[in-house]
C-alpha cells in the first residue's frame, strides 16, 4: 500500500480496512501459536518480513530509505517499544488474564491518544467524542463481561493486568514516536521499515539470548499465516492506520482498536463456533452505535 495511493483513499476505508485486517489476525495468529516456534521468535520473523516488504515498497515508489541520525534513534525506540515490547507484553498478558480483558484495556488508547495529542500538539477533542467513545468502550466491556468477571479468580491476574497496561502504554508511545517523525516531513514507509526492522532485530536477539534460538516452521499453515501477518497485519494495516491518524487525529484513529474485537468475534463465530450471548449482542450494538456517533463529523454552528 503506497503512500501516494493512501492519500487518495476515503477516510472510511482508512478506518475500516485496518479494522477488518486486525480483526482477522486474531484467527490467523492461532496458526502461529500452534507451531513449535516460540512466540518471541515468530513475532520477530513477522516484523523482519514486514520491514523488508516496506523497504521494497518504499524503493519501488522512489523513496529513499535514508533517515537522519536522530530519526534512527526514534525509529529504534519505536521498534523496541511498540513492535517488540507491546506485542511481547500482549502475548504474555494473555497467559494470566482473558484476551477479552486485554481488548478492553486497549480501548483506553482512545483517551490516552487524545490526552497526549492535546499535550503535544494542542489537538482539541469534543465532549461528544469523549462521551461516544466511553459508550463504545462500555460496549466492548459488555461483550467480554463473563471473562472480565472471572479475572479475579486467577492467581496471577495482577501480573496480567500490569502487562496489559504496559502494552497499551507502549502502543501509545510508539504511535506518537512514529507520528512525530512523519510530522517532520519524513516519509511513512521508510520510517515504518526501519522501526519494524529494529523491533525484529531486538526480538530475534532476545530469542537467541534466552535460549530459544531462531527456529522456523516450514509447514504451510505457519508460513502462510506469517506472510499474511506481515503483509496485511503489519505493512498494509499500519500504513493505513497512520494515514488515518494524520488525517483525523490519533484519538479517532484509536477507535480502530475499539471495533477490532467486535469484528474479530464475528470472525470467530463463523470459523471457530463462538456463540454470542444476549449481553454480547447488546454490547456489540452499543459499541457500533457509539462509534457512529464518535466518528460523525462535527457540525459547525
């Protein structure tokens, strides 16, 4: 997905395409978890492949891969924080708390992004947006309420919550590092290529340091899911997401993460036999209505 093409895409597509892709990755990741390759290594391979794809795409468009020395510092920090720390923390957190709770906590990115954007760039956010976003987050919480209610019975719930919150903060920081670079005029694709490349290098080095080695699975389910996660879940989805953030602001872009679990559960219902409860259906309805209100253009008096 080239930057020039992304500029001409309608806003609704910039929003819905990452939602659809990231929602589908919830299912595709199962093919990674079912292999003999450690999670740490698999995520490293994913972002290494994504970085190479982004670099090739940037060069095809005639963009230089060179970044100023200071920009490399930001890209390194982004890679370690967002693409290594964030993803590692999410996988680890789900060992101790339900994935639904992690999804709800990630919805808080809407408010964190709004706060940081106001502090850094004085980007305003309306009360209607905050109220509607709160309704959407409540809807997601209702969807996963049975899982959330059972969290207290888990012995390491506090650790899982801490890892989840760390992952959310890492995602917010990494996102703003990326936007800080692109707001200085640096092209998005090289910035993403270097950031994901640094993140992959960190993950693979950590895999070696912890004795996991650099295993790889040549079975087609693993290779196919890896290519999908790299090409769609990383290259295309992140490119469109950051274009949306540039156009509508980081707070509205974070609403992508609110809708993702709703669509992911629909995928799960179709492919994995998940059955919606009345409470989950009510939560889905509240989430969708709230998102429509939150993303509706502000009417000027």
